[in-house]
C-alpha cells in the first residue's frame, strides 16, 4: 500500500471513529469502560470540526464555544461530512483529562491531565511528581485505547449494521 492510500484509509477510519464516538457518547450517557471494567465518562468538549468532500472540493466546518450543542456539525454529518477533529474530555472520579484528537493521523494535541502537586516535603521522593505525571498520561491514553478498542470490535462485527441503523435514527432526531 502506498503512503498516500494509507493516509486516506487512516483518515476515513479516524473520521468514522470520531463520528461514532460523538454518537455513542450521546446515546450511552457519556459512559464507557476500560479493559478492566472501570467506568469513566467521555465528553466531546466545546470544539468539533467536520469535513467532507475530496480533492479540491473539501469542505470543513468548525463549531466551538462554551455549551456548544453541535447542531451545525450534526447538520454537516447529515450532508455526508464526518468528524475530523474533536476535543475529548475523560472524567474519572475527580480527575479530568482532555485530548484534542485528529482523525487523519490520530495525533494527540493539547493533552492535559489532572494537576500534579509539585511541592515536595522533606523525605518525599524527588521523582514522584514526574512519575505521577507519567502515570496520569498513561491513564489518559488508556481511556482513549479503551474507546477505540470498543469501536474496532463493533466495527469489525456483524453488529455494525444495526449500529448504523441506530446512528441514522440519531441523525434524524431533532436537536
């Protein structure tokens, strides 16, 4: 497979994933599970980009703002666009992780974890803030891995056709 074709395939799969993630997060009340059955919440936050078309006819629409309802983005989905970029927020207990994910290459931007206390007291391990930050970064990527695994298992199963039917019903719902 040449690089240009591989890039196109990755973008389509990434767009399907982000579009499905938006749909599934709304339908399931934003609740997902890790590989160890630990529940966490996932929200699409304040910024979403949809893209459609090919070559010179690529159209992109971005929706952002506090309390964004994404009705314009949903209209774009109805016209064949797919989610191209999204700001995701994972929530577990009192911690929040945010990641901006691009469909083209699954690159992670603006990756934020819960705040790490960097003040050390006497006797504290000087590496502990670094190690805690690494732990939190791993937790954030584990959440993303869990939802992507869920998507792929469904996408590659016979249940995908019923998922598409449910997705189309969701698209037909009024905003």
